[in-house]
């Protein structure tokens, strides 16, 4: 398979005045941005598709977005990993303008893979939290985007990149750093990583969810189904799910990718006791055998073990987060420091969404300075 093969799905020229296309809320800051940004900047945004592999090694065409300045030299490369979207139609490259692309307004080249289950690969099972595959899909996107920039603009991108992401994108950012540094350190250099609100150590996260019994985002069942599918665990879901999610095999319909997170949350709620088997809330070793089948693979996909990060990592999290428990960042920082990594970790007042919104504002400010 040619790793540099790609096709252009769509492209458009844009400029500073397309600020509201990224996020309508950004119009509130238009006056400020007009002062600090180059309002003469024009840039290209393109959706491309490229070949990669799923967690089983099967070839699949994935997609993503590439932003690149047209009338200015690029200030650098940022690989920005996307937030989670349970609906297969949401958050994909079909939109062209998404929040993760906002730093293009500062004159950077931004590379955003859809990851599996969105865009061109929307018929695939989402490979939720599968670290190695996330890194591989991101790397193949990075290579395809590099080739696209050369073919289209005759610009060779530098080998150095900054990696960013919030929520699922935070987890994916760390997975991408690990993959780049452990598999391709000679071809791409990670400058630094800004990961916010992510799940980095899966056993720690599952334990935290079991203790709190609450999740404000209904992704746990989908992650379980994805692990079952790709690792061929042959789970007996009567020992994993309960309530209406289990009744009449509703999980097959509700987790099919046809529902948004908000729609699914309306159906099953935020109380994990309402849709996860009672044994989920027992300590490891006292759970049933079906739930315990998951744990070796949770450990395998944790991002806090088995490597020493080379690039500095900046973790951030929300103090009042019921979507991704704060302990995920705190424990990750401790373990990665112990492994020899240079890791900062900062918590902020507010919930997952409030701190997420501030993550993007802080990113704009950081790259302006």
C-alpha cells in the first residue's frame, strides 16, 4: 500500500472573515481578533481521503482536513486531533470548517484526521481509545497531508509538529505522540503536546467511572462494543449491559452511529447504573468474567505505560468534569513523569465543556504570543 496515496474530496479558499464558520461563538471575539490577527490572511482548506488500516490491519480509506496559508509562509505544523462524535455523520471532514481548524487563522498548517468511524470511514466501527491504531491513522494522515501540500503548493512542510486535542482528541493527541516517537522519530519530530480533558489510562478511568456511577457522555458502551468487535472478545452482553440498553438488543440500534450523543443521553441518561451491569461497579477480581475480558485490552491501550515521552506534554482538565474524570489527567501526569517525561498538569474551574471552550481560547492566545 502506498502510504502517500490520497484523493482530494473537497477544497475551498477562505480568509479571516470566515471566522464564524469555525464556531459561531467566535463572532463574539471578532473585534479582538481583528486587532491581533492578520485580516489579510487567506488560506486553503481541503478534505482529503487516504489509505490506512483498522485495528485488525485491514485496509480502509480514512479522511481528514488540511488547512494551509496561501499568501503567507506557514508558521509551522499542528496535528490537531478531533473531539468525539457518536454520530457517524458529525464532526467529519465533510464540514470543512471545524473548531480544531481555528489556528489556521494564525497562519499555521493544520492537519486534522477524522479517525475511524467518521468521514470516508464512517461505515467502520469507531476504534474508540485504541492507542496504536489512533496513532497509525494520524500518522498516515500526516504523511498524506504532507504530500498534498507539496503537490498543490510546492511547499515542503518541516519535519517538526505540535500535537493538540481536547476530550477524545486529548487522548488521541497522546496516542499520536506515542506513535510518532516510538515508530517514526526519524521522519517526524514532535515539538510539544497540548492534551486536554482526555482519557489516558483506561483502567484508571473505568475505576473512576465505577466509583462515581456517572458519565455525562454516553461513550462507555460504544467503547466496549468497539473493543469486543476489534479484539473478537465474543462478549455476552447480558453480563455487560442492563436496563433498556440491553432489552431487545437496543444497544445494536442505539450504538449504531445513527444517534448523536445528546440523543443517546436522552435515552439512557447519565447514571451508569441504569445501563451497565451491576458487576461493572465491583472491584477488579470480583467482576464477572465477561467484564474482566476487557481489562487486558484496557491496559494494552493505556498511554501511561511502556514508553518515555520525548516532547514536553501539557495536560489540562476540568475540576468539575463528569465526562472525563479529573483523576485521568492527574494519574497520567504522575506516571509519565515517573517514566521520565516532562509533563505539566493544570486543572481549571468548570465542567468539561466550559474548560474545553477555554482550551481553544488559550490555544489561540498561546500561538499569538
